[in-house]
C-alpha cells in the first residue's frame, strides 16, 4: 500500500482552515439519527484538529439528492447528532463554497467546528468537476479525508480536493488503511479468507483476486452451492447460479495453480422450507441432499474442520456469512466460526479483519465484533479493496 500522510505530518495548524471529508450518511427515523456509529468513527480526527486550534469544516454527503437541493437531505438534520457525539457546538453552513463559507470562517474562532451543506446538492460533486473542487478548496488551507467508505468514488470532495490542497488521512482512515495493509497488503502468512453471501456473481472479482493472495479460501453462503453444483453435487432446490458453473471451475483451477486451498462444505444443514426452525431440518453429507431440500447453512463437521484451518493461519479476511444467518438456526455456522476467529485473535495468534454490511451484522449477532482486530463498516469500498482495485480517494493521499 502506498505510503500516505497522516495528521502526524501536520505542522502548526492554529487558525488554519481544515476541510475534513467525513461520512455522516447516518440512518434517520422521524427526523432523528438512529445510529451514531459513523459520527463516532470520525470524532477523534475532528476533536484532534479542533484542539490543535484549526477551524474545522466538515464535508459530507447525505442520501442521493442527484445534484439538487432537498430539505429532507440537508446536513442540518444531523447537526444535533454530531454535536451530541463531539460534546461541542457545531455551526451549520448552508453552502460548500463561496462568500457564505468565507463569512462563516470569519466568525469561527480557532478550535471551532462547522458542517457544510450536503456536497451532493451540487452536480459538480459526483462529476468530480475541477471548478467545483477549486471553489471548495479556495476556502481551505489543507484537506483531511476520514471517509474510507466513500474512498472508492472519485468525487470532488473525496479525490478532487486532495489534488488541490495538502492532503492527509484522518485517524479513522489511517486505522482502516493500516488494518487493510495487515490483512492483504503485507499480511503474516498463512492467510485465510472467508467469503460468503448469496451469489457468486456479486463477488466474482473478489474470488478471482483472492485466490492469488491467500493460502485458504473458505466459501460459504449460497455461493458455496454454485461451487458444489459445478463439482457435480446435486444441490436440490438450493439457491444456486447454475449458469456460473464454468466460472466456478475457472476459479478453482486458478486457486490450484496459485497453491490456494479452496474449502467447500462437505456436510450441510438442509430443510424443505426456508423458515425459522423448520420441522424438516437436518444435517447431512453434501451428496445426500434430496431434490426437495435446500442447503441453508454449513454443517457442524465442516465448521469444526474450518476452525482447525484457522488455527494454522496468522491472518484472516472475512466478508459475508456462512449461511442464511438472519433466520435461526441457520446462523450456527457463522456464529461458531466467528467465535473461533475471535478466540484466536484474543490470544494473539490471528489478525482478523472483517467488512461489509451483512458481515458486521453477523459478527455483532455472534457477540464477537469487539474481539476482531478490525471491522470495516465500509460496504462498497471494502469490496473493491478485496477485488484488488485502487481506491481513488486513497490513491490521492499517497505521499
């Protein structure tokens, strides 16, 4: 991973204007923010800059207004939540550039914090329009990106600004990049990857990239059915992309060539209907799935064997659940394997990095989210990183 500048590289910032890109795209209900996770993630960067005497201006998007102003997507709606997390007053500024922002900067004292309006109210944001980026940059002295979750988009506030002002990674971004580097950039070997989820088609690029990077590729979820079917296993009426059989074969061949062991379940949990604790529930060998049954989780013997695989590894990257974890008892394999990974991490023998929405939910459900080395809340950016793609917002921070 390219070397990037952090807040440690900043000199004296007293009285200077920091333009800080954060992710405040938080869920709302009844006009109130219902989950403060994203605001909490960026609080250390904001407070560090404010305490050093900078005038901190926050840049963020909210929803998808498609280049037009919308009162229901104004960042004024999250102002109270940000104040609550920071424990400080925050000024709302209804523009992102021009004289209104200039005037606000005149009013703010060193150490004060302001939130600029939703960057996506202007068409220039998503187009990464150089003139729009220059207009924002005109009011700032330096730029800090603390929004990894938006780093896969080359927008004016994520990439354009970093080319116009001295650019630094905020603390949350720094933590994310260091964790990702430890997971796939310069990992301790052997490395295992758990890739689950419903469809192979959404994770094709991830699988193709990982077979050349990891020693063990553990495939779960509906994706495993597609691989099993490609191997000639009759998967009954399981979720399966039969048209991707040749793709699955190609991934297996590439893994073979790269010396990566692919682990598919050899016993599975099946039922005739997809419902919580169905009467038709049973565990069986993959070759014993009946025509009217569907595979809904990885079986207990396979999970035990996978736990033994993790015990031989030093690094783990996890994206996607092993089974239909939202519906019990099809959460058993995900929970059991997550507990093994968490225990190995706690004893210091494994570096574990997980990411993606379903994955975060599954690890919280298993009660082990706190024990993993790092959990990324970024969805799209985490997946693109797992695909081996360069993220524009990160590339722009390179020294």
